[in-house]
């Protein structure tokens, strides 16, 4: 059986369809000279809907971006590559995405730039097995989101001595996957919260975390070079706010959970529980990031999910965070 591939066809159209907020799918909607009624530059930041984005939700709820002189609009997407696709499509100017999710898009959208890391974890992604599946060896079908999810799925299977080509891997969106487990159409999946807990409540059980099989992800703040070259100061202000919000999430997870509930209706108790599974620390791109990115690119090439490597020396901006956001 063959594992699912990451489709790059119609990526821009898919990005538009995935946006939760009502936005026109044209580059003009994110004109870098746009300003709010208060005279502040307006920047749309695309991101998913889960606890890992708590710093952004908290920053908006507390008016931290406005205090820094920037009007930020959060463009909430279904997750996976949709956030970075929104930047490539021109419906957002910046995005938050995991490394293994953004890297394949950097091939088809070479203007994408990783500015730095705002969080990381080897505990937040969880393995969910259908009740009755007592061993990975019994898995016949898995569901996966693209990017990080697919990479983690393959690493999990290999770690357990299973050839990924012997397992049917169905690509889907995070909100759909717990229902697939409940219906019995899949045996397992690997996802972040709240979708891991939803699967455990719908006929499954959590059987491990990504660190158990050597997968640690980082989340990057990204921008498109065509916008970034004229807006580095603005991008730096936004990253500084995210870095400050990172610290606040660590100091007061309950406040961060309440902000997440206000922004995207995540249950407060559940969010408080999972936030400690994530390391909310902002930093610049370093040599380890480049090395890990090369490993992910090798996986993508081996799976024929990309035809060539992105130019990592160009797309990963080492030193940018230190120059513009510290």
C-alpha cells in the first residue's frame, strides 16, 4: 500500500478555502502599506486553531500588538500547511507553522522565509490508537495531516519496525480524523490537541508522544520575502510581542487558556493541562535547525513529496531574530 502524498496542486486555491476568517484571496488584501483606523500598520498572521498558538491569542486579548504599534489580525486556518499557503496566496503576510510543514512549501513558494522559532515540543503530538489495537504491529490504516503529521507518522512506524508502505496512510484534516477513528475506518493517528483527546474520547486511547520515537518539532514564524524586505521593522515588532507572550504563557497558563477560549473556543481546563507540554521560548534559527531541516527534506525527497530541496541557506534566516526581534 502507498502512503499519502502532500499535494501541491491548487495550493493557493486550497489556502483560500481553508481560511476561517472572511478574506478575499488576492494579494491586494494584504497590501503592506495598509494601515488601521488608528494609523498602525495592519498585518495578517495566519495560524492554526490549537493550544500551541496560545501566545498569539494572549497577545491579541491583552492588546500587546497594539501597544507595540502594530494592528495584527489573526487569520485562523484548519491547520497543517494552510497557514503558510495563506502567505503564498497573499491572504496573509506572516504565518506560524511547524518546520516539517513549512519546508515542502518552500519549494513551490521560494519566497517563504523562516524568521525564528517561537515554540517547540516533543510531547504535544500524541499517538492515538483505536481501542482493540494493542500493538503498533496491528495497525493497518492510519490517518495523517500533511507536513509534520506525515513525517511523524512515518517516523513512528519505522521506530516500531514497520515499513510505512505496508500501512495505508490516508491524508485528512485534523478535525475530521477523530471521527474516522470512531467509525473504525482507521486504526491510529498522530495529532496535537484537542484532536488527540477527542480521539481518546471517541473509541481510542493515547499510546505515546512524539518524543518516544525521536520527533521534536519547532514552530517557525514565517513571512514572504517580497513583503519582508520592506517591513522588517514591523515583522520584528510582531516577533518581539510573540516572544513576550511566550513568557507570559509560561508564567500564567490559566490566563493563556482563557485567552485561547476567547479567541478560538478551546476548553480552558484542557488547554491548561496541555500547555506545559510545549516549550514556549522564542529564539533565532540556529545550526541545529538547519541540520534537522535537512533530515526532513531528505524524508520528503525520499517519499517523492518534493522534487528538489528548498534553498535552506536562503529560506532559513539565521541571525534575523537576533538583529530584528531581540
